[in-house]
């Protein structure tokens, strides 16, 4: 189970990189890196949903991506830091953590 949640977590981190790349990429190498991040994040998310519920895995994936993107924009790209943004991100992360904690892995049935 931990492996699948690790895949979701890594996919979420890659989502942060490609979302930021969509805004800030300025040359061919950066655009290639952005495209690779998109493909890898989706691939890892797809792998994780073989044993995790799609809705929960996707909510965790997008929660990590959203919170990480907002925080990165504030810390790295000088977006304004507002208390309300921080509180809303904490609320989002509480929901994501709660979903992860109550979700069980599916047993995949072997066909053959």
C-alpha cells in the first residue's frame, strides 16, 4: 500500500514542476522538461490507481499539486503571501491527509 501512495506523492511533486513549467518555461529544454514531467506524473498516477480508488488518488494528487504550486509560487517566484492563502492550503492539506488515512487499497484480481 505504501508503494502506491508513494507513487501518488511523487506524481503530485511532478505535477508541481509541470504546472510551474507551463507558466515559466522559456526555452526548448524547459518545455521538454515540462512535457516529461506531465507524462511521468500521469503515468505514476495511473500505476497507483491499479490498487487505490481513482477518486481518492486523484484528490490527493491534485491536492499535493495545488498546495505545492501555490507555496512554490510564494517562496520562489515572489507571489504575495497572504494569511488567508496559507489557511486555505492547510485546510486543503487536512482534507487530502484525511482522505489518504481512510482509504484502503484494492486487491487486484488476477485474470488468467
